[in-house]
C-alpha cells in the first residue's frame, strides 16, 4: 500500500459516513449553534449526531464553545478548514453526476 492509499484511507476514516462531511461543510461558512447543525441533517438521530461530533472533535477538525448569546456552538479548527478545497470539489463532482444521472433518466 502506497502513501497515497494510507492518506486516503485516513481521510475517509475521519470523514466516514454521510453526517461528518455535511457537518464540516456546514461549518465552512463559520461557527454554528449545534441546533442549527442538527436541523440541517437529512436523517436526524441525536445519538448518532453526538457521536459524529465527538469523532470530529477527537480528530481535531472541530471545536465546541459555550457562549452566552449562542449557547453551545461549533466551529472548525485549522485542520477542519483545510478540508475546504476537497469538500467543495466533492460537492461539485456530486452535483454534476446527479445532473448527468437525471438527464439519462429522462
């Protein structure tokens, strides 16, 4: 296994599942209250959401902060911000593939 494979495997383990990439992408625009993040997920399971947040925190991608005006909020660390280029490319790729699949089904 080459170094690229090891890096890809690590990346996919950190951002595994449908919830983690959505959380990180939502935070690219800045800190969010946890309730806002939770409400924007397609499948809402509080236990799973908390588990995903803990995983992102353990891997150094997010910070949690308690503030008086926003309550418990979440923001990306520098490591979390570094995911911006490839998450945006993945979103663009997915949009193009989705449009192509829609065009084929017509």
